[in-house]
C-alpha cells in the first residue's frame, strides 16, 4: 500500500498545499492522521484514495462541461 503526505501530493499535482488540504476538508480526498500524544499529528493519503479523488474530479468536470 502506497501512502503519501499532503506535501508530496501537492508537489505531484503542481498545486498549492492548501488546495490539497481543502479537498480533504471538503471530504473529496480521504486522509488519515498519524502520530499521537505530544508529537504533532500528520495527514497521510493512500494512493487508491488519490486515484478515486482524481476520477471523481474528472467526472465532475465532464458533467459541468456537458451542461
């Protein structure tokens, strides 16, 4: 199972990191946290969830263009 950080996704998509965080916040990109206790928690995203998000976004754009 491949897992990526938000920073790695933003770099691959050539977009601002806040766009990735916004997709996560809106529930369009599934993510999970790692880390507990006094350490800072970090978000991670599975490769399969990235693929699902991209497919959903592409389908949404296709529907919008057809209108």
